[in-house]
């Protein structure tokens, strides 16, 4: 039996942050592009809201990037975004209609 405890809130959060940092570092340029796209989408909307699907559509259409991979979990993890409390169903086939968070851009404008 492993010494790793099955339920450990602090360890779970630390491992999540470590994984996100590694993923972000591995896809830095694509993630920066995706964040720029997300900001532009949000600023073009009165609500300033955005989802990962909205960004994914633009990445695919304009830059032929199909996925950010694990770095997608870091897309809205900056001080410029806040979770609205709302969810929408993903239209991305590989997401199997899972729920996506809706984010609001609270950073400075263009």
C-alpha cells in the first residue's frame, strides 16, 4: 500500500498547480495566442463573457490549432478573468457535451 493519502486537500491543490505550470510551459506560445483570442472575443461582446469553445473555434479557424492539450486548463487562470457561476454545454465533439465554465473578462480594455 502506498504512503500517499487518497484524500489530501493541500497535496491535491499542489499537484494541480504543478501540472498546470508544466502544461502551460509546454504550450506557451499557443496558450498566449489563445489568451489573446479570448480577450478579443470578450471585448467584442457586451457581456465580456467567453468560453473555451469560443476560443477553440477561433484557434482552429484562424490558426489551424485543434487543441491546447493540458494547457487548456490554464486558459482563464489569470487575474483578468473571473468565473461567472454559469456553465454551458460544450459543442466540441471530443468533449462529449461536458459542461464548460463561462468566464467574464474583468481586465483592462483593448
